[in-house]
C-alpha cells in the first residue's frame, strides 16, 4: 500500500470520520523561535523546537515562551515545508469533496499566540485556512507541567473520547510524540471503542476494520513521510 493512501479521506457514509493531528514546528514550517529556560530570572538555556520537546525543567527553572508566542516573528521568519503543505491541502480537498466530516487539527507544543489572526495568516499565505471547522489548532495549555509527548497524548484522547472518529493520524517530526499515539492504540480505553461501535452500528463479527485505525507518520528533515 502506498503511503499516500493513509492520508485519503473517504465518504462518511462508508468509512466514518477521520481526525488528523499535525505538528507545526519542523513539520509544517521550519521555525526559528527559541524557548528560554530561566533560573532566578536569568537565562540558563535557549532551546530550539527539538530540544524543547525532550527537555525537562530542573529545580528552580521555568519556561519563557516569549519568542514562541510572537505571531509576527512566526509569520515573518518561518519557512513552509512544501511537501507537508501539499499533503494537507490535498486532504482538505478530499474532505470537502466527499463531505466526510473529517477534521485536521494542528497540534502544537506552543502556547496560544499573541495574535491569533497573524498566526493564521502564516498558514493562509501558503494555501491553508484554519477555519475552525475542517481545520483547527490546539495549543498547549498555559502552565502545563507535562512533557510534550504526554500532553499531546492527553489532548488526542480528549478529541477522540466522543467516539466520532474511525481514523486517527498523527504527523510529527518528533518520534516520542508518535510513540504516544502508539501507546493510545495499544491501550485504547474500552469506553472509547464502545462509543465508536455504537455510533457507527458496527457488527464486529463481520466488520473488516477495527473500530479505530491509528497511523503514526514521521516527517524527516527533508519533508518525507514514513509510517512508524
């Protein structure tokens, strides 16, 4: 099966809805903001996106997300990754064409931006409109203490707990985040599975697909997509 087939959105009547979570930094855009680590009001570390993903605060340290929340800096300096934008635009077209009811959520480790409209313009500049319907964005909550992968796992579970979705994808450049999706797949709460079965009236004795299919898709530094 070609990898592009994992990104196909089909008719809601036949296959139900899908939800695709997409990272932003180094997945949609190459970005250059730094997260500062401060201790006693002094900067002790400057972290890029990859470093931030795996960094754990030490005693007395705290985050400074000033650059990460600067929407003007984001729009002015971020470089779009064409391969990913093209994939997402194709998915949006398929969702609209087939009226699948599916969604795309930009799932970022960043907190809410200083200017949400300016942030959205960076996407619209590249042909993707964050309309809050088909395409939306989820920011890390203010004051979050979890690691990035644990927080993304928590937010994904919040989106799928209703039983609305039969396909769940995560596109991310950071493999621990993808492992978090695999962890959900391997220990999916039964109540979520039961809600999907009930919503779509599935007969699991004859159904060929699982109630929910999970796809963990890794973006390498050249924009290529790999299933993990």
